[in-house]
């Protein structure tokens, strides 16, 4: 908690808005796709599902891989309602993911950490996209599958199991990834490993979004390592998430932006 508070103060002191942006690439991206939050009405049905989950009496068994959760620490069973209230990405971030996919017209998308599938549904709203999403807990994955079936989304493929084992199998294929969202094992080494595995299938116009970059010192260390990677040309810190780009025609620049 102290790390998060100190990190937020540093973020607040360094964040800038559109008036400070001069590069056309970042100004266009920020004003039209990051700051412009005008797509809320597109996802009202998904948010109704969030409310149902927040009132669910079900218990599930979380996956036992990754850093200890602050929502269900050391628990063999967790309340769906508690996870839905405290452990899911905010709608604001979910809408951002959808807008970023629109920005680079993402077709092939990877999500590490399905949870109940709300972010997946946001991203799958782009009908010409194909979302491959990975979830460690079978019981949580079953709830996500129920949500996908309810929304009749046929452009989602859910892979259940240990991401450390399943992701390498996926990235060994020849698929080109346009967009990736990493929200899985919140420790340094696995996060860096996932990034490097995904990087093999990225191209110049790909985007990776890393969730919870200030969740812990390990996650902040992972974020700092990723944004300094030689293939990363632009990085954006929005506090709750970090975004990286690989455009070779851009000089390496980091931005801390108001969001």
C-alpha cells in the first residue's frame, strides 16, 4: 500500500495533459483514443453483467499461480462477488482497451488473465477481432465461458491452465499479435517472461498494455524493465496501466499522461 501511495504521488507530480504534447503521433493518440472516453454506451450490457457478478453467491477456487492476491489472500475459496467488486479492471480501463484496439485496428488479440471475461467481452466487441484469452482457474474460466455464451461471442478462444505452460505453445505458432493485455501473474520474472514470449509475435504496429504497473515493487520493476527494452520505442504511463509501442520510425520516448 505504501508503494502504491508513493507511486501515485510521483505519477501526479509528473503527469501532463494534451497541452504539453507536441509530437503528432502521441497528441493524436492521447486526444482521440486515450483521453476521449465517449464509448460508454457501447458496453452497457456488459456492465449489467458486472453488477450480477457483484451480487453472486457463488464461491470459486482461484488459481494458485502468481503473487498472492489482495482480494482473496491464501484462500482456497473466494467469493465471486468480492472478486467482482474489488478484483476486476475498472470500466474506464476496459473502455480504453477497446479504443486502443480501434486505434491500430487490432485483429489478433491476446489477453493474459481472463477472470470473469468482462475485459474479453469489451475487446471482442470489435467483431473482426479474434481474442485468445488465458485463465489459470477452471472454475473462474467456466464463469467467463458462460458470459461469452450469453453474449454469443464467437470470436473468443479461452485457454485454461498454467499460463507458464500454455503461452509458449501459443507463441510457437506463426500468428502475428496486434494487441496484448497482460493482467496475470503479478511478479517480476513471470511478467518479463510473458512480455518476451509475446514479443516474438509482435510487429511494428502492435501494442502491449500492462495492468497494475504500481501494484507492487515487483510490478513496477517489471514495468521499468519493459519500457527500457530496445524494441520499445514509446511508452505511456497512465498509472493504472502502462502502454508500449514498437514503431521503429519513432525515437525512444516515455510519457506520463493524465488519465
